C-alpha cells in the first residue's frame, strides 16, 4: 500500500512537469494563433497590430501631444481591453467548476472563450469601424498571454516575440559559453515558438488576402485543436497512470 501511494505521488509530480498548458506542442499552436491575429488585423482591420500594446501606448502619447481626442480614444480602447482581459483571466482561474465534465480546468475555459469571440468576429464585415474588431482581439490576446506564460520551465509569450527573442539569445550565448546542453535546448524551444509565430503571420497574411474577414476562423480551428490537446493528454496520462499502478501492484 505504501509503495502504491509513493508511486501515485511520483506520477503526480511527473504530471506537474508535463502540463499541457506549459508544453511545447500547445505553445506552437498558440504562437500560430498569435502571429495569425497580428497579420489579420494588419491586412484587413486597419493596419494595426492588436496583440502587443506598446504601439498603442506610443500612439496614445502622440495623440495626446496633438490633442487629437479621436485618435487618443482609438489607441486607448485596445489598451483597456487588454487590461480587462488580464482581469478576466485571473477571475476565471479563481472559479472552481467541479461539475463541468468538458471544461474541467481554467485553461480550457479560457481557450473556449477565445474561440467564441474570434468566431463572432468572423461575421463582422470589414466595412464596420475597425475598433469593433481590434478591441475584442486585444481582449482575447491578453487572455491568451496571461493564461499561457510558461514554456516547460521558462517564461514566454505566445502573442509577442521580443521577449522570446531576447530569451533565446541569452540562452544560446550561455549555452555556448558554459557548454550547457539544457540551455541550448531552452534556446531551441524559444526559437521554435518564434518560428511558428512567423508561420502564423505568413498564413494570416495569405488567408486574409484571399478570404478576407472570415479568415479569422482559421485561428478558431487551431484553438479548437488546442482544446482537444488537453483532452488527448489527459486520456494518455490517465491510461499510463493506471498501467503503472497496475504493474506496481
């Protein structure tokens, strides 16, 4: 009995280090979505980048300098939406829903919420003022950034690449100087995320040019796959856990 308890605890510890929300596989999918959304908003929604808010802060400062209230509000709204997205994410993390069988954890609830928002955006014509699209995309982008900020054992972003590029460069340099294989692997993981962000941006540009506003549903499909990844990983983990416990007994 003691051996069985020890083995169960070992499995739980192993699961902590192989969480789907921190996996490279999920990071790749979300990086594709991040790059896609930036390309999407730039190509057909007003030539803005809805993911990163640094540009909007700069535009807000310029608008205030020019005393242009319309431009200031246009820049401010996505920023506020980003803040609300972070608050929403933290609130979801605090809610416990043990009776739910499908969305059994906060990460899946958040991804499903993002799917719903982006699906609705696909129905909004490109003739509608772009602020009605960039604001909700800023919201869901912040939700994604706040919810999925760890890659194995390192912080990262699925919607912005400046920090990822810095971390990849630092890890690569230290790996070269210290001959550290773990740091080399860490650098490679960051570079993989950056690569798939670029892939997402490329696909976003191509599909948006050919399909238009509804091309955002490609991101919805990727997010649905991301939700499915949680279920697949849980099934595999539960199956392996039962096998290992059976073998021990």
